[in-house]
């Protein structure tokens, strides 16, 4: 694993230099990426999306929390916290909220298709029909340890009082936290499945400020996630431009009411 991380960091360094990305702070960006690779397998394009999004909201003066639903072991969140330390040196820390069951993935539903069923259950949907219920039943896939994740996030040096990591299924944990979260500048969704995506949008989208950013980690790779996003757009009568990051990820800027 150490070799794989080093190779990933070398590739990231080449990518940053070849594209002339962030020349003003390339060394710091690479250091933050290196830190995040100890807990995530994300390619540099995905992490640099976080860098670009955070620079955008800081430059535009968009205030509000950074929220990640689906922290897993904390790699993406750790990068965001280290980046925010750099980008907000002269400002109060931006509140961070992370949510995860820390019990692994729930059961897929029929909306998640064969890919979701194979990933969690090891069977196609027709062969695992009795288990494809969408129930909040823990599986070992993507299981993480809460205490280890929290410790890792605090080791970024970010203000501990502004790090809020909440354990529980999104269906149970989001609604009680909404008032505490307040307005949201960046909402990063990494729930993979249909219902995990749907509940985040239903509970938190209205708190994303106009001009804020919604990152959808699994749009290109999980049909349930994609279906939930597209249904939500139809329900809300919005047509935001989905920006391509890689085969998996997209993001969009929340439109103002007049821009719908």
C-alpha cells in the first residue's frame, strides 16, 4: 500500500506540473494530497476538484459549512480541511460536518441495479432479490472506524471545535443536525446508492446557498445515485449544468431562483 501511495503522489506531482495547476501553492497542494492518500484511493483529478471548488467559494465570498455525506475513512474530508486551513488563514474556520454510518453500506434497493447488488452482496439483483431491500442493514463494504476517522481529521490541524463528525445512517442523522449545520457552501455527496443520495438531497439541498456547490461522487458509476439526482432535478424543476470531473464524479453550482 505504501508503494501504491507513493506512485499516486508521483503521478499527482507530474499532473500538477504538466497542467500548470495552482502554481502559487503547488507544493502545499501536493502535501495535502499526500496526506489524504493515506486514507483514500482517489485520483488527483478528484481531489483537485475539491481544491478548485474551495477556491471558488472562498473567492466568491460564499459562507456556510462544508458538508460531506459519506466520509468513509476521511481522505476527501482531510484534504478539504487542510486546504481550508490554507485558504482561510485570515478568516474564522469554516464549520465542517461529516456523516457516515461507520457500519458499512446498507442493502441496495432495486433502484441500484446489478452494479450495486454485485458490489455489496456479490450477486446480481435477480439472484439476490430477497436481500435487495434498501434496508438499513450493515454490510462490510466500506466499513470504517469512527474514532480513527475523527482522529485523522483532527490531525489535519483544523480547529477541533469546528469538526463535527456524526455517526449514523443518513435517514437518522441528517434531520436532527440540520439546524446546527446552518447554511451550506459545499455539499459533497458520497452515498453511492439511490436512497442514500435521495435522503441527502431532501434533507440538505435547501440549505445550500445559491452559488454554493454540490459535488456528486458517484453519478457516473452508480445508477441509483444518478437516478436520484435526475429525479430530484425534475421534482425541483431545475436544470443545473453538471460539470464532468471524471467517469465517476460531477458537480454543479446551485442556481439562484431566477436562474432555474
